[in-house]
């Protein structure tokens, strides 16, 4: 195995006490972290010239498998139209019409964008196929790129089942789940008025659990509702959006192991109110920041953008926002091997063209990620 010493870093995120920080990778892992003068020998040396080293970002929520474009819907929203879940059906039609090759090329392009912006672990959902065949092939495409794949057959009720949503839930919990479970680690439901209610979400999540999938939930995005409390009751790894929280939701999150995943790009792109991340942290709730990259509610692939918005609009310090986009995302995926610069963790790194993580919020919109390392190698 090849070892590499990264030296001259301006900062190793999470190790503020180090005066001249250095890091050694061995194979795909971090083997050593400490003061440069105490660093062990390595096969190769990389001089970082004052650049900050952060854990690679962990984007725990994305919908990359889709075709088509909804920029006109975005423009209409900026002219005053509200965001509505109904737009999902537009993308479903385009996705069904796309070939496997087109879907694969599109995911590859978006993952390339993410990687250039420092993301090294990404969760990818299905949810724009909504037939047995189209959900299974969406997940097969996603699985070529990541192990963190999520079956979201319960995204919305597709038009052909509009008259009989119960029959669609039977399809999702029966043949669709059977076809999708081999390609997925997680199961998700959009638990919201206009999508699926809490009883339907329970049915889908428990069928998923019987098929060996762990649960996560989209909840409280468009208004208050039962989703956040349901996620906490069921002990799900994460509940995502959390835009409209009531005191009972915060109370439930506080006493649970469920991570509240905040998606500030969605509020930015739909002109909804930002959730109060400061209040969640102060209440002792574990939070993550993710992109939710999708063609409707938020088409950004950039966690640096989400970090900047979370700092400016949601009351987080830059360090809290970076932690939420790294260790927080890892927790939302039940992972301890990514999201932190510690011995034994994967050597997944984001090296900034700046001396500290603060610049991600201080210089919003500037492409500050100079290098992304995956498994001990720059990519
Ligand atoms: O996470 N909320 C449900 N799903 C996506 C949006 C999907 C779309 O509008 O295409 C989300 O926001
Ligand atoms: Fe989403």
C-alpha cells in the first residue's frame, strides 16, 4: 500500500489545536494526524501550501436519476408561483422515456459536478420511475456509482394510479419492493399532504424493513405534519427537510437517534422559510446538511453552496455547517468511516484554495475546492 504525507496544510478541519497540521494516508485510510514535525515517513509527500483540508462532504440526500428539465417551473416560481409536488410527474414522464444509457450519463455528469465541489460520499434515490421496471432500473443505474442507494417508489402516486392510491401502495410494498430491494440499502417515503400520509408511510417502511432495507423519510417540507414524529418513533436514521417544525417535532427529535437533515437549497429555490438550525442544535438535535439535488425543488449539486446558505440564513457557524455536511451526513447514513479526519477513517478529503473552512461561507459562489481525494487518491 502507498502512503502519502500531506504537509503544510493551513488547517485540518476538526483539529484546531494543531499549529502546523499534517496528515498521512495509507492505502484508502487516514493513518496519522498530528504536528508536521512529528510526522512519520511516507512514500510520497504532497505540499499543500497553506490550503485547508476538510473531510470530503457527505451528501446524504439526492435524486440524481432523472431526465428532463424544469427550469421553466423554476422561472415561474421566481415570478410568484408556489412550489407543488405535482411537478414530480413531469420528471417521471421524461425519466420513463429515457434510455438506461441516457440516465447513466446524466448521473455521471452530476456526480462529476459534486466531486469537483468536494463531495466524496453521496446517497442517490430512485423515485422518478414509479413502475416496477423504471424504479428497478433507476436503482441499478445509481448502484453503479454508490452503495448508498434508496428506493423511493413512494415519491408520489403516479397519474395512472391517481384514482386508486391504495393499489399503488400495494404495488410499492409488493412487486416493486421485490424488484428494487436487491439494488438498494435504504427505503424512503415522501410523507406529505399530496403525497403519502403517515399510515401509508408506515406500511411502506415496514415492508421495506422486512425486505432488509433501512428507513428514512421526507417530511414536513410543505407544511407541518406527522412525518418527523413518525421517523423518530420508528427510530429511522434520518428525517429530511424539516422545514415546518412544531415544538413537539423538536421534542421528538431531541430524544431520538434520528438525524434531522436540512436542505437549505430547497428553501432557497422555493422561497420557503429556512428551518431554524440554530434552535435545533441548541435543543440537542443532531443535524445534517445535504443538497437534495433534483430537477424540481432544488437543482444544486453544491454542498459549499448549502454550507454558505446555512451559515447566512439558518444561524449556523461555519464550523457547525461543515460538521453537518460531513460528520452529520455520515450519521444520517449510519456511517462512521467517512465525514471526519481521524485515524482509521477513509482518506476522503476536500482541499480548499483557502486557508480555512470559514471561506466556504465568507466567499460564497467561489469555486474553492482545489482537490478532492477519494480513498487516499486525488480524483
Ligand atoms: O426532496 N419532496 C419530494 N421530492 C423532492 C422534490 C422532487 C421534485 O420536485 O421533483 C424533494 O424536494
Ligand atoms: Fe428529496
